[in-house]
C-alpha cells in the first residue's frame, strides 16, 4: 500500500475569483499561500518525514519563490498546476494549452532548477485535448481526475448561488462523464492518471477540506476506505494551512475553511498523516507513478 500527499498552491486570488469577489489583494494576502502556508506545511512534513508534491501555478511564482525553493530543497516534488490557472484551460485548442504548460515549466525551472514531471489541471477539469498535450510534453503522470458526483453537485450549487447574488464565478463545470471514472490509478488517453481520493459508492472526495474539517478518528476511518488499487491520493490546498487572520475579511467571510483556526486544521492533518504512515508507505506522486508503472 502506498499513499501520497499533494498540495495545490492556489493563491487567495484564485478563491476571490471563484466567489466572484473583485478584491485587490495586498502584499501580505498575495504571499499568504506561497510563503505562509508552504512554510507551515513544510514544517509538518519535515516533522513526519513525509515527501509531498506541491502543484505550483507558474504565474504566481512572480509573487514569491521563497517557499517553493525551500520545499524543493527539502526534497519535495514540484509539479505543475498550469501557468495562468485558467479554469477553462481544458476547453482551449491544443496550441494554447501547450503554450500555457510550456510557460509553467519555464517558470518552475527558473525557480527550482528542475522541470515538472506531474500535472494537475485547474478545477480538476480534463479534456482529450489537455491529456494529449500532457502526453506530448512527456509528463510522467496526471493527477487531475476527481471522480465525485457529490463534489460536482456542490460546485454547481455554489456557482448558482454566486450568480443569484450577482457575482460571476470564474470556475467552470467539466464534463459529467468524469464523475464516474475509475477511482484507482489507470491509463487515460495514454496518460498515467492518479485520481484524487474518493470513497467507494457515494464517492465522497477525501480532500483537505474534509480531512481538516472533521475529527482525526473520522478522517482516518474514511482514509482506510479511500485506498483504490493500492494507492491513496490525499489532495490538499495551501489554504488548508491558513485561517481568517491570513486573509482579507471579505474573503474570510465567504470561504468556510478560513473560519477554522490554522493550528487546529494542522493538528487534525497531522493526526491523519500519522495514521496513514502506520498502514502505507508515503511517497511523492511521481514516485507513486513510478512504482505503479515501472519504466
């Protein structure tokens, strides 16, 4: 049994865009994820001796490279979360997708001296065109698939609520065909796919929002059932290590996870990771892909 922990480094501006908030973020808010959150998570991973995977947005490296450089130096995998974090990336023609991925690779290489081998799409939204570019650019794996009808329904409801309030979310809904895809690692359009962890049957997504929002005994029990094909893929976001003191009040008022103190969320996450170490080898997503599909 193997398990992987990954962190999507969506900045606070991404969440403002999701909620349709026209915020002008100050310097502290812009650095909250790439510096504060990454520092807190790296400290936790170092304590538990866990190699993680950080999915980086290329454009946001222009704000700060301090945290991601420290993460790379600590031995964590640095993967791509696209360049511009365009939620509609999967709907673009292959040439535009290729340009975005190339820019992200260049930005990551400039920051840490290595090119990414893994990719995760903005908003978990895949397409045949996007997968084709991922394959053509030689990525070892993709980890964009979140096969969860419950997550899809919650996302659709949130977007509808924003619209009723006169705010346009920049998020989009992907193809519903993804919702019932395989939960276990598999080949998808010739690309090695490592789906984000979901439970069987109801397919509740076991992501950071759930892991830090419930008691450790509950998240540990859920994690036991979320292994699929011998792999458990826990996806976190940088915001999971932040709270209302790290964000603008307007965003803190609408982003539920920010209402829980960061110290409590990190304590719950630590307990889950300790329980995972007792039953599985924790490896980066690139190492998981290598073990599942040896060269």
